[in-house]
C-alpha cells in the first residue's frame, strides 16, 4: 500500500519523498504527520548530517493541501489541521540538522510552505512558486504569512500573497526565495546532495549551533546576539572544534565526528 511518501537513506543524507505524483503530490494529513516524524527521528540520528525533502515526478513538488480529503471536514477538523501544520512543519523548521527542499516542480500553497520550513531550497528551472490561498478566500495557514516575509521581505511577500501571484525559478532566485537553480537536465536531489557536500563533510554540532543562532536573529538584535553567544558556548569544549583548529594548523582536511 502506498502511504504517500517514501523515506530513504543515502549515506549521511536522510531523504523524504512525497509519492503522490498522480495527485500533484498534494499533502494529506498522513504525509504531514510523516514529515514531522521524519524531521524528529532523522534529526536525532547521529549518523545523519542533512535532510532533503522532495517529491516524485517532474511536474509537482506539492500543489498544496489535498482538497478532496478536506471536502468532508468539519470546522474542528480544519482547526486540528492548522495546529498540525504548526507542530509538524515546525519540526522541520526546528530540526538541528540542515534541511534542504529539493523542489522538482510546482510548489503552491502548502507545498511552498513545506519548502519555507526548510533551511535551504534548490529548484529545477521549470519550478513555480505561489501562495494563492486568498483567491480561495482563506490565507496561508502553514506558516506562509510568517516565513515568506522573513525570507524575501514584506513588500514581495505581500505582492505574492495578496495578489495570489506566482513566480518562476529565476524570479524566486532573484527574490531570495530559493538558493539555487539546478542545471537543466540534472536530477534535483543529486544536485542538492552534491551542493551540500560542505555540510556532509562539516562539523554537525557547529551546524546545529549556527542554525539556532540564525533562528534567534528573528528576534531583536540584543536577544539575537545573546542567543549567538550561548550557541557558540556549546561548541567550546567539543572535539570537533579542536579538530578544526588542528587541521587548520596542519594544513589538512578536518575529520569531524559530531562530538
């Protein structure tokens, strides 16, 4: 039976693939809950250095919520789903390991909100992006109104959300919505894996501390600077920090062990 998703391990990379290409990879509650479990479990695995979220097919990363599933929901069912968006996509956002969205096609609504909960975003040249919820008389409910303006600025975010306007990969790269466009003809997951090689070979405790400090930058400057200091403090007595210093002095590549 197809659960709507596939989880793989590729060396130090944990891969989550939405597997509903015949349904535009629309997000069911089952897929949403699986994403949250994936982030928590793989984020806690010391053998994992990075997580990648992608989807099957070459047209859709995720077209948003599965509206067929929602058709019979009560108002309380919808409220439950909104709470799950916060906790389960929040698990992606809060993961101590870098999370990369490998966007293989259209990312609309909840699909874009999945990508926004990731740390980095790589997309194919034909990918498109939108938060069109206001055209359905609702608003983005999985963090889009909060994460998008933090990423691309208030003016651009209002344009995309209030006008329901989509953007191409080139525009998304210009806005800062994505980090990289995959060369034409290249597999998006393979490209993302090669691109994050510095993470896979890097110091995982430093990555975790850097992510925590960067997240704190969303607060006021003084609080952010204090969070940065505290995050750095957690690294001072690690073996990886000493290995980095030794390797630099010895002009060799460091070997980090996550300790």
